[in-house]
């Protein structure tokens, strides 16, 4: 059983890596399942045993990223105040540590499907911290607003080839998302 699990993990890792490499080379919209199979050296039936199509493979890559980020968001100390800018800061730090993946999935080589998944992942990360900040506004609308801004800054940063460190981008994000002399906890 352990050998089978190891094979499954190895196959999925090979497919994920092939997808990322091909997106960097050609862009998401221009690649096919066959391209991924050839790069990963995996058979068609093996691919379809794991994923229904290339979008399902892409979703699996995002699910891995989301799980890592959610773990970091959840790891904050329980007595820390709920800072609505912190998930975006963690996203920028995660992107900086995983530049190759983010270049492939979130930079100019990614397609509309990629952007939709990134936007959804970011919105989900923001829902928790934003939920109690403005009870007078629908949390989904507030999260959508902040997700759009966060993804926009992230894409700019990636397309500029990460010219600054994540702390710089987080400070810019905080200043734009929560303007004024007071901290973000005073507004949202």
C-alpha cells in the first residue's frame, strides 16, 4: 500500500512539474494534455486515472498552493488580532518563495482559467479575516474587492520579475487597501 501511495505521489508530482514547465515555455492556453503526458513521461490512462483534463490538473496545483497558504494563515497565534492584510502578505511571501510556480500560474504566461483560480483562492483566504470587520457590508463584496486588488498587485509584481521583496509589496498593499494614518484594524 505504501509503495502504491508513493507511486501516486510521484506521478502527480511529475504531472504538476510538467504543467508548470510547459506553462512557462508556451503559456497555459497553448498546451494540451498530450504535451503534459510527453513531458512527464506518463501514459494517457494514468493521467486520466488522476485528472479528468488539464484544468483539473491545474486545479490540483492550486489546491496544493491553497493548502500551504491556508496552513500559514491558520498558524498565526490565536491571540493575534485578526489582521485583514495578513493573508495578502502571506500570499506575497509564498509567491516569493515559489517564484517558478507563480511565474507559470499567475504571470503573463497563465490564461484566463489560471486567473479565475488564483482570484478564487485569494478571495477564500480573505473571507475569514474580513468576515467581522465590516458587518454593514456583505463580506463577499468586501472579499471580492480585496481579492481583485491583491491579485492585481501580485500579477504586476510577477510580471516585473519580483523587483522588490515581499515586505515591500505587503507595505504597498496595506497602504492602498487601508489608507490613512490608522492601522487596518481601525477600518475593516
